[in-house]
C-alpha cells in the first residue's frame, strides 16, 4: 500500500503513552516525476484518513476504545518538492483544529 492507494489505510497503531491512534501513509514515489498527480493523490489520501477518523472507521479494529488524540504520519522515501513541502506544512493547522496531529518525515536509506 502507498499514497496512490487512496482508499486504503497503509498502517495503523496505538501510541500507548499518549493514547494516540496513529495512521501511517507511506510514499515511495519521487515528487519531480508528476508533481500535480502526486499532490492530488496525497490530498485525497489525507481526506480519506480524516473521514476514517471522524467517522469512527477505526472501531472495526479497536471496538469501543476511545482515543485522546489522533496522528497522521507520512513517511517519504524521497524529499518532497518545494511545492509538496509547502502543501504538507500548510495542512497542519486545519488538521489540528480537528484534533488530528500531522507529521511527515523523509526516511533515509542505509547505504
């Protein structure tokens, strides 16, 4: 699964110390190849994750468990373009208003 599988959750788990449900987005694609399509797929993926959280879709996995917080974590193989980074950094505030933290990271390969 990856960012292009917009209707699927790539990974999910609980951060027990903070009672946070963490949803993972994996992105193995380069941004410079088709930046517009990449941004469009990422936006759709984020929107689907928000709907999943707000609609309680996680209850199929965790039953009636309630969470104090929610986090969407995006892990990138390649550094996002400048436009991609602006998009990712700009999306934090609207999600925070919904009690959803958003973080992203570029995973470095071991050489």
